[in-house]
């Protein structure tokens, strides 16, 4: 059984502006794989990757880039 990713929120401040970045994190014992989406994408584009046999055991992280999905801009 593969672990289920948990959705988390990170607050970031940059040049006096506050942003919220939402991401998912699936724990794993092997190397971490950071999944980045393109323009108009969202972290959910990679949710199915959590079921991939090729990525079994790896920690998977995918975030909503600023201004996409549930992240602010």
C-alpha cells in the first residue's frame, strides 16, 4: 500500500508581501522527487503520480506555484 499524500500550506514573506503556497507531500524512504507544473497547472496534476510503481518508495512533493491552484500571488 502506497502512502497517501498530505496537503500542507506554507506562508512565505518576500519584500514585505505575504504569500501562501499550498503543496502535497507524500513520505517515502528513497530520494525526494519534486514535481513542478507548467503555466496553468496545479499540484493536483501530479496526484496520480503517487500511484505509480516507478515512484513507489520515493518522497513526492508538488506545489501550486504562486498565483495558481490554491497559492496566492
